[in-house]
C-alpha cells in the first residue's frame, strides 16, 4: 500500500517539478528571445536609416539612426557582461554621430544647398565628429581578449563601420566647406 501511495504522490511531485522546470525554461527563453529581438530591431533601424539615405531622405535617416542609438543605449544598460556593455556604448555613440551627420545633410538641403554650408550644418557635423570620437575612444578601450566572447564577435564590424564613417564625415566637412 505504501508503494502505491508513493507512486501516486511521487508522480505528482515529479510532474510539478517538470512543470516548474518547463516554466523556468520558457521564461528564460522569452528573455533571450527579447534580447535577440531587440538586437534584430537595432539592425533593422540601422538598415532603415541606410535605405533612407540611399533614397535621399536625410531626415528619415537621421530619425532612424536616432532610434537605433536609443535602442543601443537601452541594450547596453541591460548587459551584465562589461565588454558587451562597452560595445553597445560605442555603438550608441557611433549611431548618434551618424544621426548628427545625416541631420546636417538634411539641414544643408533644406537651406537650399548653397556653399559654404551654414553654421548650423557645420555645427551638426562637429557634433557628429565629437560623437565619433567618443565611439572610437570606447572601441579603443574595448580591446579583445584571448577568450572569445559575444562582445569580441561584434567588435570588428563596429570598428569597420566607425572607420568608414570617419572617412565619410571628413569628406562631408570638406565638401560643405566647414572650418576644421
């Protein structure tokens, strides 16, 4: 009789344990999916900004880069790994730089496209340069370690984007005849 009682109660205990474990894994999976989903949204916003610039919509590009920078900041604040937090901080600065650069282009076009560019346009490009410098400084402090991490897999792409943007930004400042 005692074996029958244990089988019935033990089955319920095991069933409850399996249910609790399943719920725990589902909650953990949702958390992981949310981070992956937010990183995908970050990439989508960046791509949307690039598409807007390709379509001569500097206003839309600036707006989407601003949203991407905000998303990068939010992702960075949630990270527990310091190296990954730094990567998102650098990404935020880089995207803010691009936002200011695209806003400068939009302002230049709105003002009629006359050279030399206005002080407002050049000011936007100076803000872009300042944010780019913050991104580069943060990236320089985020040297990869011998152990591969999530952060080290993201660093090369962000560094390359920052290097490419530095060239574009410098070209824009020269083209708009902004003082150095």
